[in-house]
C-alpha cells in the first residue's frame, strides 16, 4: 500500500470511530424507544449497497459489541476494583485478556439474536443459510444491545453483596436493585419479540407470545449452559 493509500485508510478509520460519538447514542436511543422501527430498518438497509448501509446509525453487530464493551465498564464500576480482582482469580485464563473477554461476551449475547432469527425462518419455512439468516439477525442485534446492557448492570448489582444502597432513606442489598432491573428488561425484551413474531408471521398474540417466550428461554438455557461449562474449566 502506498503512503497516500495508507493515509486514506487512517482517515476512514479515524472518521468512523469519532463519528460514533454521535451515531452510538442516536442508535441506542432509537433501539430503546423505537425498537420496532429499528428492527424493520435493519432489514431494509441490507438491500442497499454495502457502502450505503446504516448511514444514519451504527452497523448492528458493531453496535452490539460496543454496547457490551460499555456494559463491562459499567459493571466493573458498580462492583468496584476489589471485586473485579477477586473475580479474576476464578476466571479462565483465556478470558483474563480483555479482548478475549469482550469477544466472548459479545458472542454470548449474540446467541439471542441468532436463536430468534432461526425461529423466525423456521416458522416461515425458509431454509436457513447465511443469506436468509443475516436480515433477521441484524434486526435482532439492535434490540439485543440494550437488553445486554441492562442484564450486565442487573447482574452486577445482584452479585454485589458487600455494599448497601440508600434509596429514599432506606438501605437495600444489591439484589433489591438488580432483580427489578433484570425482570423489567426481560419483560420488555419478551414483549418486543412477541410483537415481532406477530407482525412478521401474521399470527395471533397468544401464539406470538408463546414463540417469543420459548425463544428467549432457549437463549437463557444455551447461554447459561455455555457459561457453566466455561466456569467448570476454571
């Protein structure tokens, strides 16, 4: 690569990263408050040429990974440096590197979009391949990001048993803060998925809710099994 070509590559990378300062908050707020529109938008954008996709937001898988990185930072701030160092003692060796930990956590939260996208294709009786799987997977990445962030925060509070938080003059264990966050997030995510299946499949609310709830349950089962397996190797 010649010198000018290298400069142009650096320019593109720098512009892309600094533009996240605007496009990340925009993408997050839209995913949180207009999730249905964002899921439809993700699907539509894949019809554009690669250079023109997601011009006004961040690419869905990249958005999910950035959110997981932020979630990890927020979680560490909640539990404190001492708890982080204590947790590292029982962490598998390959996850002690922050890059491996980020990729693994992003992989865990990507399982939900994968399973939901696969369920949609199965109910549509569409063969599952890379071409058919990408649109629903990208749609799901937009809403998996706030779901992952809230879960990270909830788990951080629930695991913090050494500190009591003051709320309206009373002191509560982290469990009393984390569990309501987790429950509210789970309800939000499941209701959103039910609406998605109802709209995409043209089915009743009852059936859509059942498909969504079962898909989310499968996500919890698969991710929990992987985490337990990893924990067993530490």
